[in-house]
């Protein structure tokens, strides 16, 4: 599995946050806590990254990605009761729009932490 060690480390950080905070908070609380856990685990990351979206070479706007780990793993977080297809579609769209190969969709809102590893089949190596 490509970047398996890194994605496992990210998921471990999310499990730690969920284990301490549980569910029921707003997404922003988990965002701050997860960023802190990434720091404690010495992960190289950026947060709330504005990324441009293009359609046929025309700039259409920007979207903000929750986290970008080591410039290669997109992490999108949610705090909802249950992940839905639209959340997965959003993560897939981000991967394709930013030409990233691997992403994680993490949900802190359920009783147990939910996560999905997302792979961009349209990824183009630079």
C-alpha cells in the first residue's frame, strides 16, 4: 500500500484525538486537536491549505483542504454522525483537482472513529 506507514501514523493520531475527546464536538475542535497531535508526533504538515481549482485551464476558484501531510497525503476531516457518499466524493474531487494520489477522510462525529483511505486513479506523476 503506497504511503502505508504515513497513512497509518495519521490514522493513529486521529484515534488518539478521538480517544481523548470522544464524539460530539464541532469539526473545528477536532481540527485544532488533530493539528496538535500531528505536532506531537512530529509529522510535517500544513493546515487549511487554499488550493486553486481549474477547469480546462480556467481558474474556477479555491477550496480549502484541512491538512496536507508531507505535501503528499490529503486529510479531510468531518464531525458528522455518519459519513455519506458526498463526503467521499468531496475527498475524491480534491485529490483529482490537486493531483494528489492518496487521501484520508476521517470522521470524528461517530461513536467510533471512522476513516476511509482514498486513492486517486487519475493521478498523473509529475
